[in-house]
C-alpha cells in the first residue's frame, strides 16, 4: 500500500520504519528538509515509571491569576480560547489509566533496545534514571506507588546533586541524546530505507466520500491508500479538515544545552520532581537541562525572568553548576490531551486516516510503542474496542 505519514517527528519516523518493514511504500511529509526541531528539544529521558504528567487540577488552572511562578503555567488567554479542553481536564484529570501508559512505555523500552541493536547505534545511552525529591516522605510515596530503589541524601549527593532528601532509582530506564536518536531514525528511514521525504507546509487531504485518495503538499498531489497523522501539536489543525477535534493543545517546554569542558558534572540522569525538570549528561562535553510545562499556544519566546527561574534551580541543586556554560537553547511543543493520554486510531468518520499523537511529555518515551499500535491497526484493520478504549480518538465526544 501507499502510505503517507504527515509529520516527521520521532513517532512519525518510527511509523515509517515499521511500515516499510511490512513492505509498504511510505512517504513522509515534514515542514523542514532537516526534520523536526521539537523531536530534538526534549529531555531524552525514557521513563515509563514516571508516566503521570502534571495534573490539570483547579489550582493549576487558577494559578495564572496569582502570578507566574513554578514549572507549570497556563495562559488565561488559552483557558478562554479552549474552554472545552479545560472543562474536560477538570472533569477527567488523570483517570486511572496511568498504568496503561506505563505498560506502553515499558514496551517502548524493549523496542528501543531492539532498534539500537538493529541499526548499530548508541545515542549516548545511560542506564538508570533517578527521581529526586526535596522531602524524604515524597520519595517514599513514589517508591510505594512506582517501585524502584529508594535513595538517601548521601547517595544523591554522590550523583552530583544537593538539596534533595530522598529519591527513587529506576535502573532499567534510559537516558538518550535526542539529537543522535533522531539522526539515526532519519538515516534509517531515508538514507538506508526507501521512504520518500516530501517537504512542505500547506497540507490538504483530498477526499472521495469518506476516504482520502490524495494528499496535497504545497499544491503537489500524492496518491495514497492510507494517511497517518503524526504531526504532534499541529495534528489538531490537520484534523479540522475532517470536522474532528482530537483535543490536542501544545504544552511548551525548553531545553538548555551546556558545554562541560570534558568534566563529569552529574553521574546519573534525573528528574527533579519538585520542579518538573530533567537533567542528563550525554557525554564528556554535553549536559542537557529541560523544564517547564506552559500552555501558551505556539509562542517560542521565554522571558528572562522565566529563564532565571530555571537556571536558579539548576545552580541551587547541581553541585558543579558553575563549571558549565550555555551553548544552545531550544523550545519544543508537547501535544497534550485533557486527560494527558495519547490519541491513537482511525479518525472518526474516515475509513483510511489514522491519528497518532497526544503523548504529551512522553513523546519520545512512547514513540516506538505508539508506532507499533498504528502498525497493528493497519495490518489487521483495527484493534478490539477494549484494547483501544483508553486512547480511542473519539473519547472526548461527550
């Protein structure tokens, strides 16, 4: 079959990789000839045990009216423009499917290891990720809920951190360099694989009854049997062509890369849970800091005050923070649904259009498993209602 994938991020490229293995002819539509920036500016922490993302409780929604401080920020303008999304978020919140997301993440870890072996790459892989807490009781609660190995203040200090009274170590989880992962995927799909790259921004889907027969990219038409929408935060705009709303909004995050001048700054990648920050040293010279969960649309500008907040926490909690210098900054947009669960499956009312998005802060963690779900759906036509109910595309209809 001729399959067109709209969106060349990590999920889209994994879809292309697996579908080509099944013998399909694949075209990938991406805005840039060099690929997706969003897929590079993320934490690179493959952490299914830390799957639950910031909840959209009433306090979070009201917080913009009481000052812009902390890792999570929601613009009042976004609340007014997307009242249905926030009403659904308040009603559903995290609705008990966290364990499903964790299971999906565990599947992804196995798929990642298989992919690394298959293509012969090692994108600065580090085994083991720590979740760190300022309060010891918070670490104990996380340990009871998610397992892992408890860490005390002394062991955390030996990792290069300070100011944390407790933590949990997840030894099977991975840190990777997102840029190197993305390049290896890109090469596997385009350099070593037969996929066709189509660069363009104006994407229109040409319908005949309830089927897509062609995809128009900047006026050039591509015939197709199946379309897969993996455009992340931009998937909602594409779905408007079918009068379908997947209820996906962008949550902005920032990545800051430091040059370490060859010095080991931290020994263990970590999520600083009190701040929603991620830290990983990829190699001898590169340290990555990520943070923020901001719902402000597609704005890329961060104020000096916000950057100062992030860097202040970094300096406060990383022992050797003064020995690094900033060499790069980037913004990524995480596609988030009101219940913070993925949207994967046939677009309602369409016979041959699939959507695979909404993985929020777990986009890289869940990418290969999400692609495998799409692969299975295309292979057998659909999954059973029970299997797909928690990520079913039409669950926000009522």
